[in-house]
C-alpha cells in the first residue's frame, strides 16, 4: 500500500584512471495518487487495500472513501512500488494493478518522475474503472531480438490475460522514445482470473503460469479478500507463441504458486521446453496475503512431441526468493541462478498488519540448474550478524565479458530493545559487490551508504549510457 521509493546508487566510471565517488538518492515516485494527495493539500491520503485482508468489506469501504475523497472513479492508488523496468532507456516504475510511472535516472544519482499513469503511447488500455488499467510488474527482454514482453492480468473483463510485445532491435539509431513501443498485443482467455505475477520466455514462446492463486472480485461482497489460494482450480502451464497469433499450448501440472520465474529454454531440436521457477505450495487460502509460504527451486519439462509435462522440486532444503540470472541468457540455457537466502520466517510484523508474517534474508545463494549438481546450492554468501538484505540481488555482467558481479544492499538491524524509530535512525546500510564466481569469498567492494535503506522488493541495473 505504501508509496514507491527508489533508492538509486550510481557508480561513475573511472576518470584518468581514478575512481569516482558513488552517488545515492532516495526519491518517492510521483505517482498519480501521490500527486493527488499533494494537490489536495490538507494531509489527506489514499486508504490502503492490503490492510483489509483477510476481509473484503473494509477493502470496499476504503475504495469508496478514496473515490469520494479524491473525486475520481480510480479508487486504487497507483503506488508504483513493486518493480522497475528499462527498455531502450525508457524506464518504468511499476505495480501490476495500475498504469506505470515513467522515470529518469541521472548520473548524479537523482531520480525524476517524468509522467505518471503512462499509457505508453496507447499500449496500456483504460479497461478497469477502479485501477485505470494496468501493466505487469515483471517482464522479460529477449537478448536475440530486443523485444520486451509483459503479461498483465485483470479480474473483470475477458480475456483475463493480456500479453504485450514491445518492438525489438532496429537497424537505425534508437532513443528513449523508441522504448516500450507496442509491436502487438494478444488476449489470452483462461477459465478463472489468476494472479499471474511473472512469466518466462524462450525463443518461440511466452511461458504462462495459470496457477490457482485466483482473483475473484465477487469475494469482496462476501467479506473475503479477492485474492485466495484455490487449489481445486485447474493448474496449467501455457506456451503462447511469440508470433502474435495468440496460439497457446496448455499442459496440466500440480497445484502450487509461482510468483517468480527463473528462466526457460528450448532443447536444441525444439522438442522440449524446460522451465525453472521458485515455486511454493500454500497451506491455506490466505497465503501470500497474510501468511508467508516458502518457495523452492522447481523444474517443469514439457515434451512437445508427446504433449506431456514432468515436474520436480530440485532442492527441497534451500529456502529461496527473488531469482535473478545473467540477463544475456534470458530464454536460453543458463547454468546457475542467484537468489535471496531466507534465514527466518516469523511474525506478527512489528509495524505493519499485512502480512502478518515476514522473512529475513541473510545473504545470496547460487543454485545450479544444469549438470550433475543441478538443484544444489553450490555457493553462498552470508551477511555479517545483524545485517539483512533489503532487496533482491542484482546481477551485472563484468566489463570483461567473463562472468558477473552480484550486487546486494544490506541494512543493519539492531538486536536489542531499542524503539523502532530510534533503531531506524541508528541503523546503517551498505552496497556489497560480490564476484558471482566466488560468493563465499565475500565482497570485492563494500560501499557505506549515507542513509538507511528500508526493506524493499525488486531492483534494476541501468547502464551509464541510459542515464542523463
């Protein structure tokens, strides 16, 4: 429910062989809802929606109050607090149930909101009276074609799924205005609306996760939260052709939830598709809203010739979140995935009501996807005591082209009876740079940040050329 805040750290290149000082900023995204609050000028803010869980009636009341207070039918605030995406230098701040905000990142470290409620030149339709439309929080960029693909979901109008493909590489020089330019959009109908938070792609397919984390608006009127885990609903993996025809191949699978996919690839002869994801099996309907559900590395293997799907948990011992790979291998076979290492699950949360349970992330783990060690945790970096990771790892290719760095932001959490407000002031944060080939060796660089970075979600690496 909170406003999106972007912590930006820029690392200038060397000048005359000398290292330059990094820059840091913390900037709220000037979303449409945030601007409405500021323009009202009396301290009014949008009521949240997640805090209503597991009930529906308080959510309905909040939406009605928002509509009346701000005199708009778009009653849900566009917090833009989930993820960031970059396509050809056009950078978006995203949440999956609202249009994105467009931002600009300066080499000095400052972040500017260029516009909010962006329709991306007509790519984001105004097809929901409550949210004003949406663009998925996650997408994938194909390294071969340069196409960017997002899969957005709705719960009111059919088809419930919209897959947008944005133009790829061209022969001419490109600018920021060429980013997120729609190539084609395909509607995919599914029996019941579901929370399809992420996708994967291969050379020929978009991988769709039609899994039973269902979104039924009618639940609100029965005083239930609209998002619930419903394992009796069919579970399927879909392969949508990337050619824009809308053809989908569906394959039944075991019930579960995939919030974040790792990657997918096709076999050399094109007869199989292998998909890796961090998958969980919720124990109750309120999972993901009130209760945390552990995720583990999972593999789906689809045989296109026989029309069958096989699946397996590759590692039932290592709790993981937020998978990241070297993006040069999106849609192709990759040997390893990096993920956040979950050390503790507990609750109730000290400050926020929803979720009641949360996790502590003590470092980053490297899991093998191929070979005799497939599934094994082959390397890990554990943070010093009292430090915890506050966002997903960020994988950055080395300038030499050989290997990657793994970046991690960690914040110290004092373990005493200090009041929350005092602890927030006294704690400190660091940017750690790890060698992806040897995590356990520890940071090759550690940068102390000038202010505390609170717990967040996803991260984005922006190349120097895409900054102003």
